[in-house]
């Protein structure tokens, strides 16, 4: 017969605490062995935070330089009404639009807001093209209206001339 060994409650508690302490010691020992060569991801957090703030300040300073160009370009495009823009004005607007699109292209800026400027430039380009089309169309319509009015005046003059000749011919035949 085998003897059955029973442990008292106190001994079971000590055995449980012993196993927990051994598990904890093994985890600490293995953690030291395996994680000894790794750098902490939290050690560079302050440096990354400062770099991020500096990059945002740099972007905002670049943005302050670019804002007047954006505003003046929009105002110049908005001023185009019923007459096609002069070639030098058109060239200046095109240069400003291209400058907006490529301003952050060669610069080392990681702020995602820089991606908005090529989109703004595309909008300005579309707006400028639409304004040119409208101004040219309006100019053509005005020219055609003037030509129609000239034709009407010419037609009335010809008609009155023909009526005068017809009246003169009738007077001679009577």
C-alpha cells in the first residue's frame, strides 16, 4: 500500500507562495537575459517630441512666408472679369501657382499639412483656367454684339438708301 501524503492548509499556502516566487524569479531572470540588448522605446520620446515641435514651428514659419503669395494669387485671379488677362499678368499668376505647387518639394518638412499646397495650386489652376475661359467668352460675346449692332445699322442704312433710290426712281417715272 502506498501512503498518501497530505499537506496541511498552511503547507499548501507556503507551497503556492514558493511556486509564485519561483515563477517571478524566472521571469525576471529570463527578462534580463533576453531584453538586455534592446533599447527602451521610451528613452527617445522626449527627443522625438522636441523634434516634432521644432518641425511644426519650421513649417509654420514657411507657411507665413507662403501665405501672402497665396492671397495675392487668389486676388489676382478673382480680378479677371470680362477681359482676358494681359500676358505678363497671366505669366505671373502661372508662376505663383507653380511656386505654390512646388514650394515644399525640395524642403525637408515632414508635416502632413504640406500636402495641401499642391492641392491648393491645382484649385488655383482650375479657377484661373475657368476665369480665362469666362473672360474670353465674355469678350467674344461683346464683340459679336457690337458686330450685330453694326450689321443692323448697316442694314438700316442700306434699306433707307434703297428706299430713297426707289422713291427717286418712282418720281422720275411719274
